C-alpha cells in the first residue's frame, strides 16, 4: 500500500513538472522577480514601446537605451519613428534639470530641455526617470503589499509556453478585480508624479482621467481628483527563464490595453566606457 502511494505521488510530481506548472507558487515567483529587478544597477537594451494616447494606441516607439541606475544617467537613441533622435541625461555634467536633445531635424541644433517639461514628455506616459525597471520596482512593492493585505490582488502563472529572443519564458498575471478610481485630496507641494509614486500608479493615467488637470503640476492643495486604486486592472509579465527578468510588460486598465513594453538585446550591468553618458562620445551626434 505504501509503495503504491509513493509511486502515485512520484507520478503526480512528474506529471506536474512535465505540464509546465511549477511547484513554486506564482506569488513567490513574483517576489523573486522583484528582487532580481531591484538588483539591476545598469543595463543596455532595445525597447519597443506601445502607449495609449488620447484613447488610441499610438504608432510604436522603438529605441536603444543605455542606463545607469545610481547615479542615474541615460543615453537614448530613437530608432522609430525618428531614427537618429537622441537624448542624454547626466546630472553630474549638465545639471539636474537639463537633458541634451539632438532632435535629428529642425531646428538642427542640440537643445537643452527640462526632463519634466512639456517638450520632453508630450504624448508620452513616462519621463526619462522611469526608464529601466526602477519605476516598476516601486509599482511591484505596492502590489506585493496589497497582496499581503488581502486587497483583492491575485497572482497566477500562465499555462502557455513562450519562446522569445532570450529563449524560454514563463508568464505571470497580476489582476485587481475591483480596479476602480477613487477620490484623492491633493496635499501640500504634491504633483501628479508625487501622488503616482506614493500610490504605485501611473501619473499619465491620473491626468487622463482628470480632464481639468492640464499637466503634471497643475494641481493645488485641497483639490480632489480621481486616482486608480491600483496600478492596473491586469498586468501580464513575460519573464525570461534564463535571467528571470521581464521581456514584455503589458498593462491593462478598465478600457483595455494601456501600454506594452517589449525589451530585447538586454545586457545587465554592462561595462560602460567612461564617455557612455557624455556628449564627447564619438558615436553620438549632440
């Protein structure tokens, strides 16, 4: 009898592994993924970005990015739709509120822009400071806390096998079934970016759902605005098994797809050259 039970248990274990369903709970995988994302101190990658702007998914933005997390430095070259547009941020060389921009077109000179300004953020969900995984790490921390507090967050593993450029992947699905918008009273010195970071949500989505708010700093203490009660209604993460880092992040709200980020050619903690974040780099055109 005992031998039969052992044989049955072993067969069940083998069947479970063969079917692609891991014995490791989905939430534990999500926590481990978060740890791996937090450990990234620098990265080089290609990004395909699809965002919903004014109710429609706009033509995708494809780019090549070099990123240092601490201190924060960034080089960005757009590949589509404006192949050759470049942005460079290095507070140590150019100041905290300055970003160099080669527009690859009119006015045919290098510009110095405010990274939080309208020219830099127009028709974009994020500023340059949300590049890489840092912003999503903050979001994930809030999701993990909501899950532990029993606030209607579910984390599950997708059953489909996925192959990407990095190799075999698995899928994590995070859902907030009671996703909705709630009233929020603006505090002293708060902007939409401050509110979004504190609550682990999207500042662009807040602005989109508050038509009277014209920009991220267009709020006053005491204003009552609508903010989402979670980052998303559903998040689909495609995670590379080899690196245990996301290669696709899909965000859905109550209206459908909000954004999709697809990472490729990713190198973690690359040995950047000294001029990787300087306009003296001969490969740049500032």
